[in-house]
């Protein structure tokens, strides 16, 4: 009988406590790994959204900068009578306070997969002593700012200046 006790006492293996400790350690490591993957995915989405926002802002800014400085027939600030859509805008300040949600192409068709996105434009007379500031008088310099948001959060901003040609 002493021979049997010697055999059972020489067996080694995991106890229930050791098994539970291993499970807890693996569980903690798994949670940490999942949090890291989640944070990485959120960062990738944020970078992608900022890239899309930058392209949306730049395309609208390019469109605005291709317009003439002012309408030579009606040099008033803002859209003239009958200019109710981007396709009818013919000078930079026609885009004053322009907004669209979701973003649209020049022909008025909605850009696909842009739910929650918006674009807005601010145009004003730039202060010649501080080009980042607008003033209420004609300085011959128009400051254009295009802002793109997604679900209310700013994704991109583009600013540009147009100067009246001598």
C-alpha cells in the first residue's frame, strides 16, 4: 500500500487554482488586445474621414477659385438675383454662406455615400493687415473658407484668397 501512495504523490499536474489563474491571465491579455485593435480601427476611420473631408473641401475650393473675382455687370456681394444654385454662380462671393448636406456635385446631384457629411463656405473681405480676419469694407481681397463636417465634427478646412486684378 505504501507503494501505491508513492505513485500517486509523484504525479504532477495543474491544480484547479493554477488553471483558474491561467484563464484569468489569458482573459486579461485578450481584453487588452481587443482594446488595441479597436483603438487602431477608430484611428484608421478617423484618418480616412479626414482624407475624404480634405478632398471634399479642396474640390469645392478649386471650383470657387476658378470663378471670377466679382460679377462685372452686378458687382454686389453675394449671389445676384437668379443665382440660386452652384451651377449658376459666376463669381467668388456668390458662394457667401453656401451650405449643402449631403455634399453635391456641380450639377446638383448628391455625391453617393455621404450621409452625415456637410460642406459650408464663408466668403468675406479680408483685412489686409491680418489676412485671417474678415472686415466689412471692400479691400480688394476676398477670403474664402470651406469647411467640411461629418456628423457635426469638422473633418477639413481650406482657406484661400482672391485679389481683384489691377
